[in-house]
C-alpha cells in the first residue's frame, strides 16, 4: 500500500504485510496452527524526517467448532519491531515489544430450515511498548529515553 497525505506535503509513504501459517486439523471440530506476520512501513513528514520500520508477530492459533457451523477462532501473537528515525538534526533507532490476542465467535447455526442464527463477536487486544533508545545528532550529542521512567 502506498499513501500520501496533506499533513506531509504530499510525500509518499508505504506499508506492506506478509502473512504465512501452517495448521493441522486434529479432528473434524478442531484445527491448530502457527502463524507468522511480517510488516514494513515508511512514513515521511513535511519536516524532512522519515520513520521506517520492520515488524514481526508470530504465535499459535486455533479454530474450534463448538456448535454445528459456529466456530471460535483465536490467536496469541508475540513479536516486536525495529525502527529507524531520520530527521534533519537527530537520527536513531528504537525497538518495540508487541503482544496481540485476537478471538472471535462466528458462523451460521441452522436451528431449522427457516431459522438461522448468525453469531458474530470479536475482541482484539494489541499492545506495543517502546524499549529504551538513544538518538544522536552527528556530533557528540546524544539523548537517551527510558521506557521505565
């Protein structure tokens, strides 16, 4: 995906994501697997600054049929990102730690030929914490930022 915004004077940024997974059906009503997600982004600003980053998430997922045609799908993903900041005066890198839980109930439950229930409920939790980082300005000046304080 490429994007341009008025807020960054029409400069172009980008976002791309790749998702892969492998699963195994252990029964007619249960499937378990592992998934891997990679993302890359660039975001320019109107002040000749740019943020670029690469992120990862990986973890297990499951799909369980608990009623005929009604499924509970859930995943627990852990990962992080590695980002670079390039501005006119300061440059640096920072890492993050990510957690994501995605759980949903969905499907169609046919009670009889004329009555069909279509449940749909989804909850997503995402947390990303920036680790400690230091930026520098090409001379000897540095600034260290701590996420713990």
